[in-house]
C-alpha cells in the first residue's frame, strides 16, 4: 500500500504531460484561426521550417517543409527612409574618441558603409591638410584655420544623397602632442611617396599640406653622438700610439746609452792613467768618434757628448754644467754619477782616476748580471712556443694511429 502511494505523484505527472501533448496537437484544429497565415519578412533572406497538412475528399497528408522568405522588395520610399536614417546616425558614428565635432582632437571615424542601413559613403574635405578623407586630423594646421567641412555622398541601390558637417579642430598643441602630430604628418608623406611611380626621380616634399617643414637626409644606423665619440676615441688612440712610440724610442735610446757607457768609461780611465787630463781625454774620444761614425753608425751617447763639447766650445760655456745637464736628461744612474764626479773634478780638482776605475768595475759586474737575467728571461719566453711545438708533434704522431683505429 505504501508503494502505491509513493508511485502516485509520478503517475499524475506522466498523465499531465500526455494531456499537454494531446492538447497542443489538437489546439490549432479546434481554434481554426490559430494556423499561420503569414510570415514576417526580414532584411535578409531566411529559411523557416514549417509543418503543412493538406486535405482533400476527407483525406489528409502532412509533411515538414522549409520555406525561404525573401526580403521585402525595396521601394523608393524605403530607400529614402534608409538614407535619411543613415544621415541622422552619421554625427555619432564619425565621432571616434572625440566629445563632439566642435572639439576634435583625435582622428574621426569616417565609415565607408553603414552596417545597419547598408548605405555606402564616400568622403571629401575642403581642408585636407586639417582633416583628410580618411579622418586623419593634423592639429598643427589648426593654427591658421581650425575649421573644415566634411561632405559625404551616400549610395544605396542606385539612389544617392549628400550630407555635410563642419568640424573644428582644437588648437594649440603642446609638448608630446606636437611631436605626435609631426610623426603622423611624416608617416602620411611616407605613404604618399611610397605609392608614387611617376618621373625618373622621386621628388621629396619640403613642406606637407599640414604645414610641417621636412628636411630629408640619408639615414644612418648611428647617431651624431656615435661619430663624436668615435672621433674622440680615434684621437685618443692616435695620441696614445704616438706617446707609446715615443716612449719606446726613448727606452731604446736609454738602453743603448747604458750598453755603450761602460766602454766609454773604460776609455776615459785608460787615458787618465796614461797621463791625459780629463778635457784632453774628452777631445780625443770625440775626434775618434767623428772618424768612425757614419749615417748608420751613430751612437746616442757619443752624439750627446759631441753636443756638450761643441756647446761649451762655441758659447764659452761651462763644461761642468753641460755634463750635469747631460746626466739629468738621460736619467741613467751610472752616467749621472760619472757627470757629477767629472764636474766636481773640473770645478775643484778632486781626484778622479781611481774613483772612475772602481765605477768601471761595478758597471762591468752589473752588465754581466743583466746579461744573465736577460738570458733567463729569454728561456721563459721560449717556454710557450716550445709547448705549442710539442703539442703539434704529439698530434702529428698520434693522429694517423687514431684514424686507423677508427677513433
């Protein structure tokens, strides 16, 4: 009993659904007037699925069909009304991001076709430098005349109409707005030049319709700052190269002086112990060098010595001061010590031969030590090239065997 009570609601629901289905099937027949008598037309063709029942001599037959409802044939009045509706919508359609046509700051949206009415539009402007037929706005040109009249010719199924409006472009521009307007004018001119195919050469515009002056030049991937920096860097490189070259020359000359000075000092010592005075020894060395030297045999130390002697002889200057100046200029310790001892001897007559003999011995020992040091340094410099040669020999020896083994 309990199970029958629980199933009763489901039974009532099923009976209700069956009654509803039967009623919906019989209602059109009972009402008579409830059958469809017409189908509404739309702007575009559409297909409507219908069930149609035919009756003849008490016999009925039904089938499902699809009826294609074509749009209503447009009359001249309908076209006129659609053109009028499009004209009423245009002030709002072309605004774009502007508040009104009296305060235009951004490009206008000059549509080519109204999607709602199907009207095709063609635009013209009496001030294309301010607002062109594409709706592009040049606020730079608003300084002289901020007004432009836009005219639209409307086409629809063979009929035409016209519409016009007067727009006002806001001026002045400031800061980035001016830069943006200039960039837009440049881009517009670039597009015009890219489409130009007439003439042997392409003429570049000096001033656009918007009043923007243009200066054309070959574009470089680098700015002027790069060239200034490059020029400064080049000057620094040349200066550094010349400075290094001069320094290397001075070092080479100083090295030559250091190498020649021990022999020069030995000659002075021998002449002093032979009984010559210092000035006569200087003259003898100078005379021998003049006979020996040639264009390719000039030695820096002896050349400097000749200049000191010639200066002292021609200007009646002090030979001692010339010797001191020579020692300071070359900054060679041994030469500086010798010039001080020689100048002291010339000015005060202090003994010189024994002190120069001791100086000569010290120089020879120093020269020997330096030669040994240069020899050790040469061995060190040769280590890396020898390693490269050894690696090459190893590769040449091992490579054929590895190739044969397929490694």
